[in-house]
């Protein structure tokens, strides 16, 4: 049902911005070998999932209350960088958290960015994305 995700083929830094190779960073979450321990880690792994077009991971980590039936990937859009701003709550003692971020991309070669404050909740012990508010 979901399309096969493109995977980086060289051990370069992860799309999320960490210097570790994708396979040892967000790739392990995408493959289900580990779970995100914080909303920030989930945010980074979801950004990477958009970058490598992993629809299955995005849907699995989206709260059922707000999850769309599918994720459409624009072939002209390329994610080029992630900057994490403020994070709130999201520790082992919290059930909610937020992450403010700026995601850079090119659309048909034209650079742009998305600035958002995302909300996360614990669902059955795992962090999931709930929704986001765009910031101008």
C-alpha cells in the first residue's frame, strides 16, 4: 500500500542534521529498530522520513486522531536542512511536548522554508506527531 522509500546510498550525514550516517541515526527508527525517546528525536526522524520519502514511518508516527490516509510526496520538492529551535516538555515525565523548527527545502530548484511549532503526545508509551502551527 505504501510506496517504497528512497534510501541514501552513501554513509553521509543524516538528513536530520546529525553527523552520524542515516543508517545509524534516523534509519534505525525508520526500520523499527528503535523508538524516538523525545519529541525532538521524533521530529528529526520525521523530517528525515520526508527527505527519504518513507510514507510508512510518517503514518506510523502520526497520531490516529489527526493522521491523513496517505502522504503525498511532491517530486519537485527536496528537503535540504533542518534547524531545531525551542523545545518544551517532552521528557520521560511528560505526556506532551512541542518542537519549533525550520525545515529548508527547494521546490523546483527554488529555495524556501517551513517554520512550524509541532505538537507531540505519548500514545501507548510512544511519541507521536499530533499537529503543527505554521509560523510566519
